[in-house]
C-alpha cells in the first residue's frame, strides 16, 4: 500500500438528502448530475477526482499543499460553476415538478484538509483511505451556522502561507470534538458575498408576438400537471400525436431553446420550447414550430387550468410567427391537425 501526503478537497451540495427524498427521483437525479458535471468541468486537471459520493466530489492533490490563495481560487471557481449552472437550470427549465422547482434551495460548501493517505487498489479502482480521509469527512458535520462556507483545517493551514488576497473575507476560528478522533480545529469563511458575485447566465430569448387568434378548448379528465407533462415530453409525443413517427433532438434535455426535430408522415417540423409559467392552478406553455415544407413559422400556446385533482381545462392555439400571412388552405390543414391532436391528447391522458 502506497502512502502519500495530499490535499483533500470536498465540495459538498447542501440540501441534497432532502432534495432527493422529497422530489421526483428521475428529475432530481438528472439535476444533481448536471450540477456535478459543471463542477468537474471547472476543476479541470488541477485535482484528481477520487470519487463522486452522491452529493459531494472527493478531490485529491498529491504533494505539498497549495497556497491559501490557490485553494480559495479553485473553490470559488467550482462555486461559480455550480451556481451558474443552477441559475441556468432555473431559468431554462420548462418542468414544474418539485425537483425542478427545488433546485433554488441547493447550496455548496467546501472542506479542505491535508495529511497522509494510503492508496488501496481494488480491481481496476484506486481508493484513498486513512485517518485524514476520515477527519475530512467528519468535518462535513460541524457547528457552522450556514450552508455555504469554505472550511480549512488547522492541519492544512500549517502547510500553507496566508495571503492578502484572502484578507477581504471574514475568517472565523472553531473546533469540533469527534469520537475516536478528538479535537479538530479549523478556520472558515462564509460564502454569502461570493454568491452575490456569481456571473448570471444569459437570459432565455422567450419573447414572441401575440395576436387575437382564438383557442381551441376542451376538458380532460386528468390532473392538469399530468396533462402538461405529456405535452412537455416532446420525444414521447410519438406515442399519441397523430402522424408523428419519431422525434430526434440535439441534446438529451428538454428546456427553453432545445431543438426537437419531429418526423411526421408527410412533413418535418422543428419544435423549440419558448416559455413556461406555472402556478398551483394553471400552467402556460409556448413553443415555436418551423415547417420547412410549408415555409411557415408558428408559435403554439397551451394553457392547462386545474378544475379539481382529476380534471382540467385544456386550451391550445397557433399563431403566425412570420411576416407573410398563412395561406387559407394551409391554415385549414393546421386547424384540422390541431383538432386531431387535442382529441388524441384527451384520449391518451384519460386512459
């Protein structure tokens, strides 16, 4: 077993357990995957990714400890990537489920420690272990009254030089008493101000021109959220939408701006979500639709209004998004297709 000194860095997502146990599992898992992926991209090759532990990333840097300035720099880089991705997901999601709404509650903290580690090779995997690894993980449970902070153990700080670049952060001193370990001292700084400085992602381009085109309306014997989720699942529309054979898309997620290429029996259309506004009683959703064969650009608006837990009012309309008017023959075809779509949606949801 090889032993080496190393810096242990653990970015840990706070609120993860509650998030995963009180929200939709598939959506919460996907959200955490996207956030961790953003963090890993920010890390680059500065640290070795030893393990991904569900809500945390275990990072190792062998050799002498980096400076306090370098530690602060990598932590803020990860912090900014995490919150930029979180804000992007909030702004661009079209899903009203509990998981996608609860992304706003996720926060990030950092534990940094230093000491000798033992490398264990298990099959083709290499795992670091030892007392200092245990200490680093125990430090995740501490008495700091915040969910976002940077904690550096005293053992780490004995190896690094202080720097003026970290002087503008307010540092506190504390210690924890752990069974079988004893007293562990540390310094910490809250990241409240750092969060205010996270670069905001570019806002989605969701504007479109509206007109007085009437809605086609019907009542569906299904929960309004369930009906919306059927419409929102653009790849799944091939299961019920008349004439739709398959859907191909440029990315796995469905969000504002994502492109979905729909192959129908006699034409192709490219659909892209524009906006979603939700409340406890109603959801408004809009998407663009480009049909090259007909040389038309449309915006479809959908409204889902709750009647009770088992029924809702469904409304849909299309509007011309181009400068040239839609020919009457083409408009007639589009109206007929929309009527058939509403009928099939009603049958599918009520089953």
